[in-house]
C-alpha cells in the first residue's frame, strides 16, 4: 500500500520515467552504485505549511461561489482538491474517501473506518467524519450528506472525481443527486495563489534548481539515464524537497518531449535534457535544463538560443487581462518566422508553451493558443517552449513564474547559455 505522501495518480510522464530507468538499469552502467550526495543541506527549514486559517478562507470562498450560483454542495474525492480545501492528504483506491462541502455549514468527510484515524491526522478544517466498514457502502453515506441539502440546488462535482463515485453517489442521493460540473468552482479558488502558496512554490523551485546545479557538475561519460536520475532524486531529498518526477533524456531521446524507451548514455557531444520537479508541503516545482556534454555543435547552439528567445518572448507577452493563449501564439509566431513547423508540428514546438502549476504539476489554465482565460495576478505557470527535431535532438528550457500586478516574475533565473545552463 502506498504511503500518504504518494497520493497522486500516476501520469504518463511518471510511467515513462520508470520505464526509462528500468531500461537503463537493465543495461548496466559504469556509474551504477554511486554513493548518494554528501555535504548538502536542506533549503526548506523555513518553509511553513498552509495554516488552518487559510483552509478556512478557502472553504468560505467556495461556499460564497456556490451560494451565488445556487449550488447545494461540492463533491470531491481524494486528490489535490480535497487537500486544497480540507488539508486531507490521501490517495485514490477502490476504497472511497471523499468530502461533501455544502454551500453553508461544515463539510462532511466519508472514509473507511480503519482509515479514519489517519485521515484525521491531516484534516485542517472543522468537519463531520462519517466512516464506513468493509461490508458497507460509502455511497450511501455520500448520498445521505447530499440529501441533507436537497432543494438547495444541484451538486457540483470536482472534475477529476471518478465516474463510479459520481454515479453511485448520485443514485444513492435520489432527487438530491442532480449533478453539474464543478471545475469552474474549484478553478476560481485554486488558480489564484496566496502569498503562502507562492512561498512554498519558491522553496520547491529553489530546491530543484540547486539539485540541477549539483548534478550538472557531476555528469560523466558512460552515465545512463537511471544513474543521473538516481543522483537527482537523492540530491533533491538531501536539499529538503520531496521528489515528484524526473525525465532524463539523452541524445536522440531528447527529441521526444516525454522521452523514449531506447537506452541512451552520455558521450561526447550528447544533448542532456533534464525535466524535474519536487514538492514542499504539497506545492510543486517544474524546471527543465538542456546542455551538451563536451563541445556543442553550431546546430545545437543555434537551437538552444532559439528556445531561450522563446522563453523571453513568453514572459514579455504576459500582461494582465490578456488571454493566456496569447503567450503561446506569440512564441509560435516567432518560431514560424525562423522556419519551424506550424500548428504544433515537427520539427518544432509540438506541445503548449506552458501549463498552470501549484499543488498539481499540471493544472489550469494552460499556455495553449485556444485558452482564453484572462491572465490575473496570482496565477502560476511554467514557461517551456522547447524545440524538437525527431531523429536528432531536442532542447527544452523551463522555468516557472507567477503573475503580479506589475508583470511576470520568475521563481528561478533563466538559463544563461548552453555552457552555463544553471
């Protein structure tokens, strides 16, 4: 059974990370068995978790929105949104843990009987906890909580809540189980980060950049992806972060944004693309750096400089009130002027320019050309306009930033050059 901290659903990125590491381990390595990093000190000693008062403010905010929209309650299951509103850190399994937040009054938490003491350890708001035993139905408990607010309006459901929970809970609730999407309710709260959230994201980014700096000086010929990843994970832990994901893409694998299963190792002229992030008290970082082991070719240098310019254009385009998709459109216009493919084609930038980030490494809004969400102070994003040439190599540079009243502010300085990427 996974620990409470490992509550996130596995993403394609994580699966590829594990697959790539397994392939590298199977192939052996000259650097395998290297000792973990020493002499590193945690950078997160001063990082403070979200306070109980802020959780109370979040509950009050979503209840205000529900009252305005005549919604009776919000249903959400274990995941980042449950943690955001209640503090509960839990994972998803066949045993349902969920919460019903009514438009007025205390939330109701539904969880297995034998898990209740553990769930209460991270609960940060006043709530009624209703537990169910192994031969009982959690959906009857959820339905009962919803029926208590019958007649007040429909039930909004957080967008990642699994269908079987929605379906069975709605059936148990009867007429009180009319369902509407809850994504706009949740996004209205989560998209704008507080000063406490920004401080935790800053701490996470500080750890990740320091880990990359430590790693950059220790790459050796013959190292494989798994060797580099093992060192990166150990370094992140020593610096006080909880490692969340890493992609270590070498040589031709760097041309695929989320990697390849083909084994690669470091050699003279290798492109090294590392995309990694950690969390501090539940808040994420996401940084990518690309460089060349040894002497970079003119083609590698030119691609690196073009990507760096794309990062700068993204930040220069970020203005309050503008649609976030305008950032993606501006970067693509520049790339297309340089002869790269249009419409997310290859060779070129085949993915969006960036994504929202916070408690999830990927969350709305997104820096994709059709996202018309107005840019507002407190929103946080990645800035990662990579370029990829299938069969050759790719370059991605990525830093996270947040919008302020006076413009965008990065959590980390942009890479200086292909020889000084960190």
